[in-house]
């Protein structure tokens, strides 16, 4: 696990609060505005940034993130352009952890060894590749760990105690708990079940547990932050972005401002939970 990611979760833990993990699609709605959004996220209160790698055939993404991926692809984004976004972001921010999130197909086409080397050189800290199960760790997970990149695995409501050890075996950085059974942005989670699931997962690992899928506003962020080490928000940010686009799908200063405003609200929701409980 890279020092940036480890240090950020440790810093949040020292402040008795969860980390706010924000997801945006690389290149949405275009490369220039996408970079400005990335720069705005930490200033608004994001602790960790996930950058989506656009892919034409996603499996876990709901309508909002699917649309964001299509906008990015129509803007000409390729995997090399996502890595350039990371490198451009790093010129001004050396501290905020960056996680690349997406699917294996573009990485396979790019070449695993080249991708890992280029991602590391650009300043990425880790990755989430949702369609590679533990049985395929030799494909990407183990090479990523060897290259010094965290490999974050997803656990879900259907990941029972028999399956969990396999999921956690080579996981690093943090565990991403999917709070609902379904696609991103589909429903609000049952907070009591999330709390129970986080406690169960933490019985198997010392890694931080971040919770995502279905977190839409400050109130939801507050609820999740009361029990988890991290709160992941994606679809809500994409929705805020999409509402600012014109009829041709073009963004502007209002696009960056809208995303930043929501991140600020979410950060306040996360912070408010810190006053009520001691971090696990």
C-alpha cells in the first residue's frame, strides 16, 4: 500500500472521523473540465479521489455513471488520457490519494505491465477493478502489489464469512463495502445492516472499511460515517455535474462549482458524525 493512502486514513482516524472518498469519471464532460473538477475536490473536502476509467460495457455502474463514461468516451478519452489526468493533477497536489476504478478489458488491451508502470509514474496510488475475482489475482492484483499499487477489493451483502477470507487475501489500501445489492446509485442503504456488515468485515481485517453505493447527500454520509472508516460517493456527484450541462452536453464553470458544492456538503455530513462516536 502506498504511503499516501495509508497516511490519509491514519490522519482521518486521528481526527476521529471517516474519510470522504469521491468518485468522478475521468474525462467527463471533457478533459479540461474533468481536470478542474479533480483539482477542486480536495479543496472542497475530499480525502481520497477515485477516477473512473471509461469503458463501453460496464457491469456494476448505474445509469448516471454509465452516462458519464459515455460522455468521456465521446470526448475522446482513452486509458492513456486518464493517466495524463492523474499526472496533471499531481503537479499541484502531491498528497491526495488517487485510486483508478474500472474494468479489466481496457487494462488488458493497454498491457498489464505497461499500465502498472505508467499508473505508478503518473502518481496513482491504487486501483479497483470490479470484474476480476480473487481467483484471477495473478492477472493484475499480484502484479499491482509488486509494483507498489494498492489493490482494493469489493465486499458485498452477499459476501459471507466463508467467502470473505478469499476476498481479503490480497486486498490492500482499504476494503470497499458495497452497501446494497445492485448497481451504483440504485437505492438507499439500510444503515443498520451496513453497521453490522462493517463490524463483521473488521473482524477479519485491520484494513479500513469504506462504504459506497447509494450515498446521495450529507444525511446519508453522516449515517455511514458513524460506523465506517470511509464514505464513498459517486453517482450523486455525477448527477450534480450532469445537471449543469447544456443541450450539447458541454460543461462550464458552473459544472466545477456544482460538484464542489456537493462535496462540501458531504464533507460536513462526514465531519458531523465524528462528534458522536469514537472511530472503530
